[in-house]
């Protein structure tokens, strides 16, 4: 899916024990908790909301049950970085927290649709189980159905974040 919102993480042995070694995010201003404490507003609200919607969709796909404000980092360019996926990739095929899903990009929908079991096996085994991958594919299908329904009922402009929406210039009489 190439969201470019997750720091590089690789498997290594550290002191003879299996470990995940992650590249830290450069130029972090704060995590989401710190941003809220400082009442710092993003310079581009539309871009901010787009990023948060991508986080929600990705977390629903991988069933990340531990997303919290402390593991959303914000760099100096106001790019959101997702860290800590230690409670993800569950073997539950259902879609949780549907009420948090609001919008999605067509790019993400297309990337999810293109995912195959073979690609996921190659990328994720042996770090997750075959059941985890089957559940992810089931959640992918549910996400596709959910957003197709949203697009049908609300229209593409209300749901798709990468759709250009032109607002006519308005003046106050």
C-alpha cells in the first residue's frame, strides 16, 4: 500500500534474541498527545484530516487494537507517522470500529483491492500466521464493501479524499 507513514522496521537478532529494529522518525515535533496539550493546529487542516483518515483505514485493515495518541508522531512538516504495531494482525476477520471510518483515498482502495494472499505471505510470513493473513484479507473485503456503500449513499466527493473538490468563490454581500 505504500502509505509512507510508517518508519522502516526490520527483523534482527539483538544480543541473541529476536528483535525489531526501527528507524526513528527524524524531526519529531510531538506526538498527538503533545500536540493536543499545546493546542497546536496543523497548517493545512485538509491534509491533516486526510492523514488521520488513512491511519484509521490502515489500522482497520491490520486490526491494530492499540492505536493511541502516543503512537502517532508528528514531524516538523506536519506529517503523521504511525509507530507501534505490536497489537496488530489479529486473526479476527471482522471489521472493528467502523464508526471511526469516514473517508478514504481511491489510491488506498485500489491498493487494498490489489493485495493478494501470495504477496502477503511473502511479505509477512513468518511474522504472522496464515490465519492472520486470511483475516486481513477478509477485513480488506469488508473495507471495500463499506466504502463502496458510503460512496453510493453519500457520493464520491464526500468519501474519497483524493478527489478534487472545487468550491466556488463566494463573497458576502
